[in-house]
C-alpha cells in the first residue's frame, strides 16, 4: 500500500473509469463520465471537513444543525485537463472558491513551465484541493503545489483520476505532507511518459483535440 495515497475504489467510480478507458468512448461521453466520477471523488475528499453547530428551526421544532466551519474551501485546477474534474466537484460544492494554474510540460526536459496563476486569497485559512486527471511523471503536480505553498497554502490535497507509481514517488518525495486521492494506481509510464494502461491524453479526450 502506498503511504499517503488513497484509492477511491467505490464500485461506481471503477465502473465509470472502465468506460472512460475504452478508446471508442466519445468526447461527450468521456466528459460526462469524468464529471460524474469527480463528484464521487469530491465526496471522499471532503469527508472530514470541520463542522460547527448552528441553531435552526425546522417546520416542526427548533434543533441544532451542523454546517461547514471556517472559510470556504478552495478548488485549484491545473489547466487545461483539470477543469474536467473541477466541474463535477463544483456540482457538489458550488460555493467553493476556485483557482487556476496554467502549466505545460516541456517535451524534451519534461519539466513544468508556468504560464498562468490566479488563485483566491487567504489560502492559509482554507483547505485546498488541487485537481488534475493524470499524475504521470509528477513534475507538473509538484510544481503546482510548490507554487501554492509559496502563496500561503498549508492544508493541501491532490486529486487525480489515474496515478503512475513514478508520479506518486515524485510527489511523495517533494511534498510528503500532501495526501493523494486517485481512482487507480496504474502499472507504469511508457517511453513517452504516458500512463499504462491509462486512458490516453485526458485533455485531448475531454475536448476532442489531438
């Protein structure tokens, strides 16, 4: 078992993931499945959010309810494919604040190059969930989380659809304090740094590009 890594193995998640892996699945169906899986993943990611008591009145009587405590938590999408996970999570928690980090991978060095950074304020007071469908080499995810820590984030979680062992190793070495949530730990990376068996390029499959 990988320390610091949670595999969300709910039957609905695994069923939908199998359909997403199929090469004949169309982009519209891929997007729908990703949105549905991300909602289910958000349920697990927010399981331990702190609650505070709040007096309320129902149509029948007064009682004590429970509401999420503290500042609204934050979803950070690593562009562009991260937006596919972001949409479903926002369906579940529409009041979450949202940030975006634009990073691309240099195809020769495989290093992450930042081209956009826009996040909410007071990150140090929020739970921050970083979303990107694929944890492959880990370079992009490590760069994004390093940048968020410099911006003040302290309580960070990383959510991905698929993770390669190489990416997990890279992330745990750079950010051992950041838990990883994924629907599957796949076999390995191929010579082009694609996850095997994987599902191809998530961004291309979401948006129908090549």
